[in-house]
């Protein structure tokens, strides 16, 4: 069981680093949208016990919030 946990932790780290590299060519607003969607997806999954609807809903809400955080002031 320890091997599976180590493998999962390593996969998570590699995925996080790859996703950070993917954001290098994005605008600040696009980065905020992507980060918001990621945080929203994780939050939605945690709050709903892993429900796919909760995960997708959280990603959508998080993406909208991330997008609006960096919108120009009116």
C-alpha cells in the first residue's frame, strides 16, 4: 500500500509541475481562469465526496471566479 501512495504522490507532483509549465504562454487572466478552475474542481470534489457533478460544477464556478478576479476595473 505504501508503494501505491508514493506513486500517487509522485504522479501528483509531476502533473502539478507540467501544468505550471503549460501556463507560461498564457496571459495573466488566462492563468487566473485555469487556476480558479483547478481549485474549484478540487473543492467541488471534496465538498461532494467525489461526485463528478460536484467536480465539474466546482471547476466551472472556480473558472468564472478566476476569470473575473483579473478583469479590468470599471
